[in-house]
């Protein structure tokens, strides 16, 4: 069988215009795995509160990071796909990039691989840590769209790679030069989730968020816990960089709405560190494998402004993996293990 590899990232608007951002947000936030309210409640929230106001603000944020080539997330994703295709050419693997929301779509990616003659498909959601709203949503869409064909391809899914040595080493290498000069503190900032998402996903009654140390290790009972995956990723990168325990911490960014999200919040943590006397701060964002709005605008621009306002002297964000050679080799290693 000829093998196809479908890489899936979250997505991006086609342009930073308000209209395109609104279209993207409508698709994204209509997903019941993202806003997990009953249909009517989700429709009212989206159409009466979010879409009338947020697209204009988000478009301004996208414009601040947009490049001549386009959206950084998509540009870096296409570079990665091209390089990985060359890397896996000897293994006769065809690589295609798809976005859960926006373009290129998952449906288009599946059709492209079918047209290339791929009967066996490997699916790799580019979300290191598992969450129902990211990995779960992407896989649900793949299964649904692949099921439209009479001849359904043989599908295999690569698991979350939050603790895969290749991922950890690649991210640590990205941050080596930033940590060599001994910053006062290193912050690992992950995308946040509403607390109810974690509690709903606790199908084995592990006691999600009911005790302070429930996420400090990944065990059988919390093997799908996003927060536990994040803490594990941070601990492994910190270990690879030989950071002392008191020199690093974990936080969660990108909170939306008034619901309780997993804590501590990145903005609050940045303020707290500056007020405690941290002058040089380095920030990793290891829930993103490509730089995007959340890393470039929220941390590199917004986070830095907050830190300086509170008395800090410098905030440096470690670039994401993007299409770095170590990440390409790491992905190839993951794929070859499945062949």
C-alpha cells in the first residue's frame, strides 16, 4: 500500500480582514467540542456576543503578525510539509497539510492523498498534548469525512507526543541559546482550557482538579488529561535544559469568557514574576508547534508589554518548532515507527 501522512493543525483565517476572521471564528467556535454548550446556548453566545464584536479585535491582532507570505501558522506549516515530504521520500510517504478550521481543509487533504493513490493513511494531529477540543475534534472530523467514501482508507492515528523524546529535544534545542545566559526565570505557557473540559474528560473519576497535585504526573487514570500532559512536557524540557526547580514554572494562556479556566493564568503569572523581582524572563509555548497568533501576538507582543509595565527588563519568547531541522527529523522518526 502507498502511505499518506495527513498533518493537522488548528487553522487560520485566509486573511487578516474582519470578514475573513469572522468566517474563521464562526467555523471554529461553532464546534461543540470547543464551546461545549447546548446548541441554542452556543448559537446565542456566538451570534449575539462573540461575532458582533470579537472579529474586529482579532483582525487587528492578526494584522500585527501577518507577513508578506501570509499567516505564520500556515506559512510554517507548508514549509514543514515540503521539508518532511523530501525527508520521507525514500520511505514512499506522501505528506499533506490540513487545518481543522479554514484552509486547506481536512476534506481537501483526504481527497489529495486519495488522488495520489494512498490507500493507507497516517493521521498526525499537530497538538502535542491531548484535548477533546483539539485532537479529539480533528480526529472526529477525519473519521466523519473519510467515511463519506465507499472505499474507506486504512487509517492509523499517531498518538499525542507531549513526552516523545524527539519533540522534547527539539523544543529544548530551540531554547538552549535563550537559557544559556541564565535568565531569572523560565515560564512554560500552554494554551488554556475551561476547567469543565477537563472535568468532563475525567471518565475514570481520577479526581480531576480536586487536589493540588492531581496533574503533576501522568498515570493510567489521567492519561487523557491535558493539564497533566502540559506539566509533563514542561518538566521534560526543563530537565533537558538542566533548569533548577525554582527557576521555572507553568501557566496557561488565551482565556476566553468568564468561565473558570485551568490555572495559573499566564498574564497573572507574568505580572507576579515581575513584581517579585524577576527582571529577565524567557517564555516557552510548547503547546504550539508553529508560531501563530497565540505565540507572536499574545506572548511576544502582549506578554512583553505587561512584563515591562510591571518593572521587568526583558521578556524573550523561544520560537516554536516551525520547520526546524530537528523537528523535521523528529517527525520523520515518529512516522517511521508506524511504517
